[in-house]
């Protein structure tokens, strides 16, 4: 219901909702959790529900502000795997983070901004100093 709501507010047909929600839940690894309430999910699972809700209407860009900020390292990597898969399927993912280990491991484009000015644009990633 949580993910379907994002489609309901855009007046998607019930048929389209029934078709799309399972696909998105599978993408974020939550197919087997579809009947649980938010309080029954771990923090990482709740974060992935948020990703599913953001993705269900097929946006061309996803903006994620500290998507792993309050998660343990293992759960953080699960969320990053979901974001990486979303990106591989054609959605641009713009992410703000202070997680040096994730930035350094992902090897994705990094744009550093300080006081509103781009100070670095590195195509192969790396947190820097």
C-alpha cells in the first residue's frame, strides 16, 4: 500500500498499480515483505521502501540526500546496491553523502560543492580529502 500510494496520487489505474508495484518491490529486494507494516521492517528495509515509492512512477532522476546516513554498514551497502540497480536501469541518481567508504568504493562521478561553488568534478569518483 505504501508504494502503491505514490501511483494512486498520480491517478494511475488499479491495473497498472497491480502490475508495477511488484516489479519495483523486486528491484529493491522487498518482494517477500510486501504485506508487512513499516514498523515490522528494519531501518534498511524502510529505506528501500522509500526508494521503491520514489521509483514507482518512473522518474528520470532520483535525488537521495544521505540515503545511508542512519544505517549500519551492511544495510548501507544493500541500499547502495538498490541505487546502483536503479541507475543501471536508466534513472539518473544524484546523491549527497558524507560516507567516504561508499564514495570511494562505488567509483561513480563525484561533484564537490563548497559554498555554492563546484570545487571538483571527478568522473571516476573518490571522496578526496
